[in-house]
C-alpha cells in the first residue's frame, strides 16, 4: 500500500484560541489520505463550535464527545473510532509543518513494522520560550537526529508526544492508550521502549510545539514531577534492574529520598551514596549515606543517579566512565 490511511487522534479542551490553526495545518498537509478523530473533552469555551464548523466542510474529520473525562479517555475513544493503518497523535494547540504526515508515513512504510517514526520539534510562544523548554527541545532533537531516544529515557520523555507515528498493529501490541497512567505520553514512550520499537532517525523539523502559561502540561497535576519519578522507577525495576547487582541510589535530594523510601517500602535492598559532606554519615529512613567514592568498593553496582545539576552530571558520568561502567547496565540518570 503506497499511501495508507493515517488516523490522527486529537483530544481538545478549551483551546479556542489555537484549535483553528491546528486543524488548518492538518487540512493543508501534502499527504492527503488521512482521517482526523477529534474528541471534545468537556470544553466550556467555543472550541466545539469552531471544530464543528470546520468538520462540516471536510468529510475526513470526525468530531466526537468524550464519554469520560481526561486525555486518556479521549484518546481511547478516538482510537476506537479510527480506521487507519498508521496512527499518530496531535495536540490541539500545536501546528503541523506541511510535510509532517508525508515524512512520518514515508519513513514508517520504508522501515516497516517494529519501527517508530518521529520528527524534530520546535517550541514557540508569543512571550518567548523559557530556557528550560529550549533546553528540552535541543536535547530531544539531538536524540531524534540519531534515533537514540531510548538512551536517555529515564531522564525525561524521549518521544515527542505529538510527533510520532506507528503501525496500528504495533500500537495495539503495546496496549495503545489503555493504561490509565499519567503522564500518559511518558508511559507510552516507556511501552515503545519495552517493545523495542526502533526509532527512525529524522533530521527535519515537523512539529511546532506551542508553549503558554496555561498549557495542560504546565498546570495539571498529572504532569507534576511527583508523577514522573514513580513512573520511571516502576519501569526501571521492570525493564532494566538487575537483581544480581548491588543497587545504588546516588543523591539525597527530594528525588533521591523518594526513590530510597519507595525501595524500602518494596523491600528492595540498596546502598545510598552522595557527594554532599553534610549528608554523608547521616541516617535517613534507616539507611546511612555513604561517600560516592564507596561505589568503587561495592560489588557489581547498578546506580540510579538523581543528581540534577548539569555540571555535576558531567563529572559523575566521567567518573563512571573511568570505572569502566556502562550506561543502563551499570547506571541510569533519573534527571
């Protein structure tokens, strides 16, 4: 099949200021064999009317109302009503580059099943992009250019949530949008990783990612940091933890303490190290913190590193490399 049907799934809620631009960026795609399943997630503004007016002019657009509440319920409904061989997700406040569907679909059809098509992203905002978002864009695009996204999956979400495409059967194989687990985009990225879907490298910016103060990812509790760490830890313990190694938690800040407390609750033994002289030797949760140099004395260590400072991370990575320790096998960065 040269031009398979692409199903685009969009949940929307109160994005009347942006949704028209989003939809017209889809209508103007160079790849024309698509259907749009767009789900109103209980909007209270004029979004539904805007979408309805546009949908009435294009038979490829199917407007639905969320029977539940939230993005996951909306995505489940959209996927259930879709018919495409290829599936992609889009956010209602973002904009597609004109060739986005064409590039993703062609890459996916060329490489076949078991692959994940992704593209570079560009953040934009009326008031300018915050340094943190620009840093995330640069970091994410660097991974995407080489298709090495999973290499840093425990740091942040390595798959741009509104800029991927997958074969329908592959999405079903990794349980699609069924898990009721937030942040849903990061959870899905971990399931892509779990099923070893190969990321197809891409050198082209395909998606304009809008940032603004009341964007859901900024304001909703589902996307708060305290939801990210449990998700990371659960998947690490399932996918990459080696129980035959000595588990080590590096760092005693909030993240390190949360992980240590969780491991204790799960009755998983570990050692706890840090490089803060004020904390070394202290007893926290019944664990005495050790100096980071003690890592060299531990037998077959596997470290979870929770140190957020970028310069410190470079020093830690150099130290681990000097000990000839390998990423994932011997350590992972959680921030």
